[in-house]
C-alpha cells in the first residue's frame, strides 16, 4: 500500500525523525568521536558506494599511498572512515585516521616546530585508535593469542607510544629546560596510566586484564629517565625517527603495514601558507613500505608540493568525476540511482516503516530537478531536500483545507533559490571573485548555454589555479565537468568543460524568463559547447591592470607582469624590448 506523505506528516514522531533525515552529510558522524565504533556502524548504513570507491581504497591502502580528491560534500571523510574500519579487520595491516583541521599549529610555525606538533598529534591519534581497537572484546586478537600474551602486547604498545610521544614533546628542549622536561614526564606517566586504567576497566576480569599500574609506572619512569639522561634531545625531531618507531610498533602488534589517512589537507592553507609545504616534507620522509599515507584534498585548495602523483602518491581516487549526469545516458541513470539510494537509506535508517521511500516524497520529475540543481553533489542535494521538506511541513500546517500529497515543484524551486543565494553570499565580499563570476555569467548568457569551454593551455591552467577562479570552484558556483576534449577545429590544444551551478542561474533556465539552456546531455556538449570557448585571461588582465599588477608596454604592446618579471618591473623596463614602462 502506497504511503501518503500528507497523512504521515500528521504524526509528530514521524516529522521529528524526518527533520533529521536530510541534515548535511558532514553531520552524519561526529568527527571528534570518529574512533567510536557506533559512529562508523551508523555511517556504513547511510553510505552509498555506487562507483566502488570504498573497496578500491581498502584494497590499495595496505600496499600503496595516494590521494582522495573531491570538493566539499563529495564524501571524502566518510569514505576514509569506512575504509579505515575495513582495513583494521585485516590481521596484517592497521589504518589510522587524522583530521588536520583539528590540529593547532603555532603562528608562523617553522619546519622544526611543525615536525614536533605533527609528531605529537600523530602519536596521540595512534594511541587513541589503538585503545579503541583493543577495547573491542569481540576482536580476533582475543581469539588468536593467549590472554597473557594479549595483555603483555597491549601494555607494551601503550608504554611504547607514550615514550614516543614524550620524545617528540621534549625534542626542541635543552638541558636547561629541566622543569619543562619534568612536566612532560609527569604528563606522559599520567597519559599512560589513564590509558591502561581505561583498558583495564573496559576489558576487566573476563579477559584477565588486571594491571599493576604502580609497578608499570615505576618501570616507565625509569625508561623515560634514560631517555633524558642518555638521549640527544635534538635527534627526536629527526622525522626518520617516526618511521623507525612505526616499524617497531608494527613488530609489537604483529602487523606488516601501517596506513595513515590525513583528511582536510586544504584547511592547512587557512592556518599558515607554509604548513602544506612543511607537512609534505614530513610525509615525504616517512612514506614508503611499510608506512603508507593517503591525503584527502580539495582540488585547487593548496598544494602537495614535493609529493608527486604517480610516484610518492601512486593512486588517485577522484570523487569529482562521479555523478556528472551530462557525461552520458548511463551516467545520468547512475545519478538518479545514487540519489534514490541515498534518500532511501536515510529513510530506512530512521523510520520503522520500511515502505516509505523517495517516491513518497517526490515525483520523478521533481527528483530529476533536484539532481540537476545539485550538480551531482550529495551535500547540496540533501541541503535542498531538507529545505524542501521544511517548506512542505510549514505549508501543510498553514493550509486550512487541502494539503500537498508530496513535496511540490514550487517548494524545490524555493530551496534551489535559497542555496543559490547562500553561494553568492559566500563571495559577495570578494570583489575580484565577483568580477570573474559576473564575466563568466555574461559569457554564458550571450552563448545561451549553462556550460562553457576553456582551452587547456599552460597559461589558462595557471589562471584557473588562481584564487579568484579557485574560489568559484570551492564554493561550488562553477563546476569542472570534463577534461581534454578536442576542439571543433583541428588546433592542437584541447578543451576543458565547465558549468555554472544550476542554482546560480535558475531564473535564467526556466519559466518565462528563460535566457539559456541548462545542458544535461553529452550531445549538446559535443555539438555546441565545444564552440563556446571562454578566455579567462581577459578578465584577469583587467583586474590585475586595475590593481597595478600588470601593465602594457607602449612600444611592443606586450603585457608585463609584476609577479613574473619583478626585477625588470622594479627597473621600470620592459623585459621583452627594454623600453621604459609607464609606471
């Protein structure tokens, strides 16, 4: 029997659960508590892996390094957390997850300080996640080893990580910092005692896990004193010591490889422009068998610097290449299937009535409208669906007579316009970004299509990596859709295809005010869009000229950039012909 939404919405319990169903995807799990198994268990029931990325990441993680690339809202974090859980069910490997956004680095941190802070945070993450691993009573470790051996292994692990963290903490101290060293020692002993006490209470008598904490503390204290007395403190800042410690930890645990998932790489750029470069050096030192690293990146948001794709980072899982509905008919069908499953999983997770599905909420045309408006981005899709649901409830409450059987097209349009306004609000205070956005929009209005091409040349690639263009990509106002398609003519350079976000031009692609066609098929891209080549150099040159960053030579008419020709610029000479510049 088909469920009627207008009848279901009279049930307050149903409405309360539905209000939670479509919250933003980054709210599906509390990142601060990602090590709790209940979180990943819930996440596994909500996750949709239509392209097999989860199995691919799991298979590659234990023997290679790479990147997981995707804009915000494409599911990088969820993918890493679920892959970590699967990898850790393997007896030979162990995977650790670290969210870089939560690490606080000192302002103007140099390489030495960055090494110290990052090492400490890595050891803390390792310790916390191993304790959670040991706490799982049902884990195979209790079946494989005798209880006494397990107990010894766990105590040795906790003590060893505590010692490693202590060494990293005192790495830039001198012999005159005895008071600071003493404080670090006390904190280390407390950290170890707390960890073992927690394990002892969790695992308890049934696993024979009773520890003499006092005796263990005395032994650890003696070992830490040896570190202070005999150690060269500076050597503890040598990054290679981290890899050596990981190899020793693998021996203790009986593992063959460790993999680290480092998420939110782009957030480092916001903290300090040098942090990405400093951490890339750190990673470059530790990476390689038996230690592997996967980095979660947002395209165009910073750099991997010395780490190169294909060699240091052998693999790339590109989430932005998924769910591009205009790529082909099969891809369009896959998009509908993906978002249908995404909604159904969330409904079935929260609601007891399993007969309620996406068809209870939306007609097929309205689902398609939401898919197009989302541009294939899960977060935007769920945000718009959530807003549409809110409108549905408020409209039905305000209605004195007939109520809506499903979420209406008007409600979806309102949600689309709302998210478009939010996106514009994110750039309205950035005049250069607004100038680039308005220039692109005017170009598309003139050509009467939502998509446009940019020649794949070195100069254009440099321009599209600049902040003003990157910000439009980051805010999901402009979307990269397809790379390296041939031009209509026979010229050597290929084209990259971009699209304006549906929500930013909704008033121009529908209704009486229709001014352009929203592209939803590959034939239009092939037959039309390849003709409409946008030149970003013009608007960038205009902005930089106004800012005094470039100037035209009056003699040879070449464009001189202050950034690229700083010496000649300071000499007020053209680097091409030597004539005086009108500066």
